[in-house]
């Protein structure tokens, strides 16, 4: 099994947990917070086509259904996409589609989209810079790339603490990963050690890589939060405390 297959297998096992988490988020006040964020960052999207890369359970296409002309989600895991399609039905989406596709090699013509989003996907990629080059190709002139990620790889590849499996007990009762196991933690940490992006200082590395790929107006917010006065319960539904945001535009 090569690295890509290992990664897809891991996330396929996690699909049900992630779907539950994203549905909870879409049903919370965070939904309006995310819509406010998009209006602030990219303006009116009604005549724009959105691509969500590594869509998982379909959060951004479902969120933006009716706010964009079209919203496409791609993912390498058919299990994730099965949940994404079911979730789109749950929210009565009319302008979404979900396709099985490698995030590093998306099979679309040049200039197919106006907005591309990538949430918690870059840290899992065997060749993140090559992916950035492909995502640049997919955007139309003036198009925006929005990356939401964290330095998960460096965290997971650190030497284990006295209790390397403490996240299992820490997340007990959380909608995020109630079925996490020691075996899954070991598998995730092992593949993180083998990914080049895990050894980079992020998001500084990402900013430089995006510029090398041709993006302009590349900006990073190292501590991105949806700061819309969310209550404690809402903050547990897709919390962003460790997340950074990068926005980049194609001239």
C-alpha cells in the first residue's frame, strides 16, 4: 500500500465521525459565522463557481449552496463522499456535486473555478507544493484560494508524551472523534513522519510555496478564529484555535 492509499484508508475509517461533526457545525450558529466570513473575504459569490478540495463530508459546498453559482467538492475517499452526498440531501442542496478525485491531481480544465477552498487537507498531502501548483491552474484570473489548516503534522510526529493516546480520553463525549483508537493514532502519526510538509514551519512555508506557484496577494492569519461571540458549546463544533488561514489570489 503506497502513501496515498494509506492516507485515504485512514480518512475513510474516520468518515462517520467527521460527517457527524460537520453536520453539527452546519446546524449551529457557526453556519452564519462562516457565511459572514466568506462575504467579507470574497464578496458576492452568486456568479462564481467554488471548488472544495478534500471536501470530506461536504461542509463548504453545502454551506455555499445557493450563495455560489455552483459548488463542487472533491475527495479521494468514496466513504467520505457517500456522507457528503447524504448531507447535501439532508440540507436540500440544489447546486452541489461531489466527485472522487485526488486533491494533488484534480481532473478539471484550466480556469474552471473562481474560488477554491481547502480545509484541513494540506497537512495530509504527500506533495503539498505540487498541489498548490495544480490549484493555481484550476483558478480563473482574479480567483481566490482559501486554505484553512494547522501544523498538525509537526505536532503528531513529535516524540510521544507519557500518554501518547491521551487525545482519546480528552475527546470523550466530543462529536469530533468519538471512535478514535490507539491503532488509528499510531497510523496517523506514522504517516505524518513520512510527509515532507510535516517538517516545514507553517504557515510561513505555505506562503512562500504559493508565491513560487504564481499566486499574488498571499496573506496568512496564523491564529484564525471565527470570532462571532460563539458560546462554549459552539466552539467545540469545529473549533479553530490551532488553525491558520491563508488567502491567495491569481492575478
